[in-house]
C-alpha cells in the first residue's frame, strides 16, 4: 500500500539494508530521540494456533492501538499539519475494481490538516502518510514495540527492518487488487473495512513477470483483476483493535464500509524476504536483458546465489537501468467539492516520471 517509487528511495534495490532518510523526512524537533514513552503501551495478541502460522497464511488477531491518543481527530490533524507534504499522497478512485486507471493522485499543497480530514470524511479519498515513522519518532517507537511483541510470539519471526504508513480513508473508499513487494501487517484502528486476501505466488492470480516488475519498482502494485478470483479469497471484516496479515506477495484488495477508516500499514523485512526480492529482480534482469524466461524462483541454493551476484555486478556496471514508476497528479483536494477533489487545470500540476 506504499508507492513503489518511495520504497525504492528508502531501501536500496538489493533490499539489503536501510538507506539514509531523506533530509526532508527526518524526525521532527517536537519529538524526543532515543527511548520514548508512548501514551499507550501497545499490546499484540496472537492465538496459539496463529503464532505458528504467522506469515504462512492469512490470519486475524488483536491489538489495542484503537485506544491510543495518536489516532484521534485532533492528533491526525496535528500530524497532517506538520508532516512533510511531499511524502503525503492523496488518491481518489472509481467504482470499477478492474479500472485501476481511475485511481488518481490529488495535489494538496495549501490544504490544512483539518481541511484534509474534512475532505476524507465528506469525499472519496485515501490519504497515504508514507513512512510516518521517519517523520515522527512516536510512530517509530510504536512500530518497534509492535514488532518486538510479534517476534516474541511468532516462532522464527526475526525482522531486520520495518516501516509504516498511516492510512486515513473515506467511507466506501477502495484499494484495488494489488500485491506488495514486502511482507505486510494491516493494523486497523478506526472504522470498519473488508479485506480480500488471495493465495500468494499463484500464477493464475498474478503473473510472475508482474511480480518481478513490482519488486524492481518499475510498475505500481496494481494487478489485473477478475471477479472470479474472489472464489479463492479469504475475506475478513476488520473492526478497530484487529489486525490482518498474510504471506508475502499475497494479492489483496480492500473496501471501506460505512465510516471513515484509520489504519497503520507496516512492512517488515527479513533475510528470507530480501532474498526473494533479489531473486525476482535478478530474474527480471535475465528476462528483459537476455531473453531468459521462467527462471526458477527458488530462493536458496547455488543457482539463486549465482543469479543475484551476476545481477548485482550488472547493476553496478549500469547494465540494468530502471525507470521507477511514479504517479502523476491529475486532481486537487477540495474539501467543499463532491468527492473531495476537483480536476487540475491544464499545466497547474507537475510531477516527475509518468503514470
């Protein structure tokens, strides 16, 4: 649920280690570095059955973030007013689940936090406050505590890095069918939403080449969708205080129900998940540059190591240039307009890259 272009800027292409934060996305001076006392101690509860299956199948469990003062209207408005706006994305969408081109980026410069929240409540918007943990140390401390508890409860789960995006979205807003590169957890805090989770790495639901492109950052996470796919989905109705997680790269889609929704979407990185990213990105290199298709996706063994080493050397030599995909704004947030947005006038908006 985070844009590929931002992921590529925060983590290097090898997914090997955390990159330095951009200068405009550093912890603000209204936070305190080091160990921080949160207004609420996070509590994560996995059942005995779910502990052994964490990351291996879709599952639903509980937390207490919905009781935190960090997610009240007043706290959200304050965050929106202080957050670096170039890392906040406002998106509107259509009603046809197969028409991902209706997912449009809206500019929001000059729109206050209160006006943004009003546009969400009255319109059809999705606010992605990306890498909120880099801009406010309270969220970094919160995510650290959540993952510390998951690591204790889930045998063998050893994340080496994590990051978070705060999601604020309108009643009945949707997220199109898509697959993320990193493994994810969706911590639901306010409102009600329905999520469909589909089997991971099933080539009947997502072609291998598309997943390779997602890992490389050259396409957005959206995937071709057919209603028949829903027969294979696990469906959850998320209430405040619940979280959903699923195997890495499992396609999913979301529909909000009858209220404003607030969720924290976190992504985590393990040694295994990074190897998968390297293998799929290497396979894309061999497919697009040399013409070798349907290479093994096995993540261990001599062949996997050889492919990733060759790709790493080729990348350093400039033999695998990538054009990272970016959204281009075509709308502007207007809290008084139907849907919360108006169309941009020709020449009034600018963005790097292409849609």
